[in-house]
C-alpha cells in the first residue's frame, strides 16, 4: 500500500509539473539546420524546461510561410528576416520583433570571377540569382540604391528566381547567386569550386545589410501579461541556448543533427554552418539595437519609386521582452 501511495504521489508530481509547464510553439524560417541551433540546444539542454516551458519547434520549408502559420494560430512565435517582416507588417500582418539573436547579416552575392564582375558597376548585362518569398527585399533595395534596373535590358540585370540550392551557379545559368555565409557558400566550395574562382559581395560590406533571424509575435498577443511572461522566459532560455552553441559549436551541430527528422543534413556541413552562424550571433544578448533597426528601415526605404516599404514603421519592435529577460 505504501509503495502504491508513493508511486501515485510521484505520478501526481510528474503530472502537476507537466501541467504547470506553459506551451510555446516556435515556427522556424527554414528547415532544421544549425541556423537555428540555439533553439534546439535550449530544448535538448533543458533550458526551456528550467523556465517552465514546453517548447515545440516546427521546421520550415519551401512550402511553409511562417507569417501565415503565426497568423493562423499555428505558432506563438516565428523567426523571420526583418525586411520580410516589415513588408508584411505594412501589408497588414501586425507582427512585432521581440528579440534579435542575429547581430550581423550572413547574406552574400557570390559570382564567378571569370564573369568579369569586380563590383556592382559590372552587374548590368549579367544574370543574378535571387531568392524570393520575402528574401528578395535586401537585393532589390541594393539594386535600387545602385540605380540598376532589375527588369533586364540595357543597363539592367536579369533576375533569375533562384531555388534554394546552388545549381544555377554550378550549371552556369547565372553569373552570381544569393548565398549565406553559413550555408550555400559552403555548398559551392563543397562542390569543388575554389574560393579563388569566386568573387563575393557581403551585404554587410557594401552597406546594405539588413537584420536577419529575429523573433516575431502577433502584436495583440503582447497585451496579455501571461503571454508576455512566456515570451520573456522563452527569449531568456533561447539566448542561453545560443551562447551554449557558440561555445560548443560541434556539440551544437550534433544536437541539430539529432533533431533533423529528414536525415538530409550532414555532420560536416552542420559543423561548418554552426561555426559561421556563431559569427553572426556573437555579441548579441538578444536585444535589438535600435541603430541596426534604423539602418534596416533606411535601406528598405531607399528604393526610389519602388521601395520595399513606403513609410517608416511604427511599433514594429519592442524592447520590453529582452529588458525583462536580461534582468
């Protein structure tokens, strides 16, 4: 009888603990990979659990629009690039940035050196691969600032709607393609191309870098103190995960692989990716730097007759969550 009562008490304790945990669903911007290592680390290392959270991480993909998932109630928080988020907000999706784990941009344009391209002035007359679905906005702002048409023709560039691979460059369908420092650039090198055969243009270096991989929620949700408290704990645990990943890149890569249900990722590439991603999260405690925000907004507004956003956003971010998380 005593053993039964003890077992029952233990079961009740477990059930109570499980019941007490607050559910949070995170929608990733893309598939499971080291780009999102901090969240998987926080999950596997128990950082979320220690904050009383039961976190579910939803992988993204080419057929998944995080903003739609968030708006439809399928997630509490999502990861997005700020250009896409601000464009969506202007079009009526009331999303707010609550934290900014990525301090620097990893976006690049990678070109064949033998194309003769040495700088943006050489782009006209060439075919450039560009990601769409919201990822095209930094590129369009850059071309607008350079005064280069993206409609082809004399003095313009031909834009190739790039899939999420590096085939257009390898197959010479494009002279340049969009790459991330932590992903596609490595894929090009893994395909046997040497760095000496390439010319790269980092958006950070050419002055048109915009913020990537921030955490966004629906604005009206923040009016609920319980939801706001959940997000404070979620951000705090997530940043613990990111700092752990920065300090233990290989172990973090292994955690990502353990969570890759597709089996598509490789150990070598995920370790490479984690090493590069750590450079982008370095120096960030999750707080959005208003100067970085203003730079992003200025870049998106500098589109001449066709800017990404038409006016400076209002209420597009809050520092309240990170201020509380970092206390």
